[in-house]
C-alpha cells in the first residue's frame, strides 16, 4: 500500500509531497520531496528517504499526533 499527498504551488515557489509505503517486509518507507521552481533553469529537487520498522513508524505517527494536539508547539 502506498499513500501520497502533494501540496502544489506553495506561494508559487515550490511543490512538496510526502509518500508513505508499507513494504513487503513490514517496514515503512517515508519519502519527503520538495521541488523549488527556478525561472528558466532546472528546478532544484530535494528528497529525503527514511525507513522505519512497524514500531518506529507507530512512534513517528504518535509524535506527530501529539505535536498537532499541542497546536504544533514542541518544547
């Protein structure tokens, strides 16, 4: 199973996406991508790929939910 969410044309400056895939071995792969638009030149693409065990992914999601419940304020 693969889930992808894309936010396009953020301030007409970039496109950002987050992809989560459940791998055959039970791990989860998360890929965050940002494409910066450059006028007349090739776009700059930054991609971060992370792999989590089932427990690690559950901890990541739990932390994100906790941060959201605090209004995004951590620390």
